[in-house]
C-alpha cells in the first residue's frame, strides 16, 4: 500500500496566508474607515503579516515539493516569532513611551523607506502611547495581532512535525 502524504501542511500554509491577508485588511479598514491611527510598531507588524502572507502563499503554491514546503513553514515560524516579539514590545514597552522615534520599528521603517513606497499601508500617524488607547472588543490591537502570531507559531510547528 502507498502512503499518501498529509495534506495538513498545505492547508496550514493556505490558512495562514488567508489569515495574514485578512489581518492586513482589518488593519487598513480600522485605519481608513474608523480613524485608528497606527504607530511604528503597528506598521512594522503589518509588514510582518505581509511577509508571512508571501512566505505561506509561496509554500502553499509549492506544497508538493517537501523542501519548499518545509522552508516556507520554517520561515513562517520565524516571522511569527518576530511578530510575537513586536506585539509584546509594543504592549509592554513602547505603549508607555511618549514617542516611538528611533525605536527599532521606526529605524526599520525609515531604513526601508516604506512610508514613501506605499503610504496608505505603511504611513505612521500616531505615537505608541496614542495607539495604546485603541481597543477592539476591550483588548488592545497588539493583543489581537499577538494572538494571531501565536496561532501561526503553533500551526507551523505542528505542520513541521507532519511527515
């Protein structure tokens, strides 16, 4: 009998890609439709979600090739861990700062010149302390992104263990 490979890693990659795109869409709707202004750490997390969407989408397209699928899952895992760290830092440190100027997020965004490349997605319009006041269903926005990053971490770990 032939063993069929698990379809779970491919489904995980497709789901992560869709969830990342949906997360970015929600952030843009909140910003442009409801006036929620993003800080540098918010915008950095948007960038991480875009990178996760690209990595998982490519892995989903190449899911029949095990090395490509595994590399994609590993990259998603690393990016999700970076996103978790960014969400934690935003909540625990940056939200208590009067200004986010010259923080790691601000330096990355400035260095990559993302505000000029795509201002409707990457323009910073609030300080970290201002962004800390925004809530969705009673929780700060960075909690929601942190929960999504955590789920991506757990899903990619589980999919990496599948043979």
